[in-house]
């Protein structure tokens, strides 16, 4: 059984055939999906998905690119988190990749949502792009909050600092790319008990589907690659990451 711990089936890329895609991924052995909201509208759609599909769970939060939505909607976010199939606060964090980002606004929104996770005793799903130093600083401020750095893009040294804080690391199709030296090194070295696998679909499709619309059935390529990197059977990666995700997000195995 496979657990896709980060997906966006609320995305408009699935509007034409969402139900068919979800049937396909179940047939491929995907038993659980965590759908992560990234905007207020995405969170509303996530609530619809978790209600409709038994095997989909949700995370509610606002991505740093939409940080301006947070303060005015913080009570609404809190209300949406009050659902027995919402397992985490996310996708939240920092993104300094594009020019013109508002660092202070992103940090404020990140802190507000981290504080909500602490109050509700929920794990967090963190987006960290080109913002490792500030991300580490903020997660250190919120001791006791656990979670995952999704689509992990940092160094092995940075991963060790994150692991000290009881976080997990999520691996996407990036680990299958030819130039993915950092991701491969981290996937080889970290404790398997702290590893999650994810698609970030419809984005980040793994080789040999790079450039296509991604879906959870493609997780098999990530599993195969990580098994190759670590020199273990792919069934071991599948089972362990399924258990890891279920444990972090409080879902009975």
C-alpha cells in the first residue's frame, strides 16, 4: 500500500477527469493521499475531496505565494481545520525563489499558521524554497510542533538540523532526475524512519514522465529510485513510508 503524502487534486489540472484519475491511482496501489490546500479556495476544495473520497485526507493552510490571504482569513482557516479528516496544517512556509517576494509578509503568515498548528496539536506541511535559514529559525521557535519539509531541496547538513527537530523529509520526482545530486545524497543518508514519498501532483512528475501532468500512480518510480539508492527492496520503501506517513499524520495503520 502506497501513501502519497502531498498532492493537489483540488488543482484545475484535474477538473476534466478527476474521478477517473483517482480510480486509476487506487488501482495502482495508492491507499492513502494527503491533499494539501495552498490557498483559501484550495482548502475549500480539499474539504470537498475528503468528504467525497474515503482514502483522501487533507491539510489546510495557505502557501507563501498567497501569504496575503492569511491574516484576514485566520479564523476561517481555523474553522476548516476542525474536521476529522484534516490531519495537518499546510501547505505553509516560505518561498524566496521569485523576484519581488515580500519576506516579512511571508514570515508573518508562516508564524501565524505555525502557532495555529501548535494550539491545535497538528503536524505541519512546510514549503521551503530558497529560504532554508529563515525556515529553520521559525521551526525552532515552535518547539513541539512536528511535520514534514515537503519536496525537500536542502543539503545533507541542513537535513540533519531539521531531523533534530523531529521533522520528516518528503521526496518527490526530483529524486529521479539526472541532476538531482543533493536529493539523492539526502535520500541515501537520512534514517528511513524520517522519509516520506509524495508527488506534489499535478507538478513534479518523475522520470520517465517528466513534463507530463503528475498523479499518484507515478509514485512507483520514486519508490524504485529510492530503493535503488538505498540498496533495499522496493516493498520495504513502500511499507516504511506508508507507516511513516500514517504515524506523522495520525491515521491508524
